[in-house]
């Protein structure tokens, strides 16, 4: 169904206020230098966890776990994501998504089908500096389109940006903070420090 590079069976930090199972989807189109899950970047890496394993785990946790978060990597890269989310919902769990918004068309389809209950959205940098962080040309445009879709949907969400002192200096922070203020996004946004790669 989807390619899963790893998982956290019980997590308290991937969806604020909820105890969840987090699935780390394999593959990402971006190459952020501070990525703490670099083993997930290659979409062709064999899956470490099968979907039947996930379903069996969730059936055993129906009274313990509040939801399932699809993280990455970039979950929107997975063509089977919608089917996986539907499966999770049929098992009685809420669905969360961590994304950088690289694939707005697929994101819009998931929103239109009401398959997501909450989104953790990564804003990588000021739009003018996206390519520097992602190492991917023209990466800002799809991300901004996805951000617009998210805000228009009214879905509960958290916007966050990773601060890596080696690649994200104070001038980058100030530049992005100014843009967030101009876009009336400051109250929805949080900063997080880069973590050591897993």
C-alpha cells in the first residue's frame, strides 16, 4: 500500500495532545541538510515495516492510541497514501500528516476527501530562500500552494520551521519571521531546533 521506512509505535510528540502511532514514509524529493531521517530520503529503499504489521498493531491499540501520523520523508510522495489513510480511519483512528507540501495536487485531494484531521506543516524558509534549504530548484511554489490549501481548509494544524545554526543563521530567522508576520502566520507557527540524524 505504502512504503514505510520505520515507525514509532507510541509517540507523545508527533501530534500535540495525542498519543499516536507514527509511520515514517520512505522517500523525499528534497535534501534539507539538517534532515534527521536521512535514511528515508531514497524512495527505492525497501520497506522496513509492512502494512499488515501496521494493521495488526493498530487493532491491538484501538483503546490506547488516539491516532496515526503519517510522517517522513515526505508522505505525499506515496501514491497509496489516500488508501492507507482510509484504512486507518476505518479502523477507528484519527489521521495526522507531517508534510512540507511538496505535492499540492495530492494534498488537495486528501483534503477534499476529508481524510486528514490534523497537519504538521514544515515551512522550510522564507520563500526566496527555499531552494537553499531544500537543495531542490523551485521548491517554494508547491510548498506555498499547499500552505494556501491548508489554511483555506480550516483544518487544525501547526506550522513549524527547523532552525539549524549551520545553515539557518539569524538573518534567515529574521527574514522568515518578518514574512510570517506579513502573512498573519506568526500565531500558528513554532520554531524547533535541528536534531541529530537518526
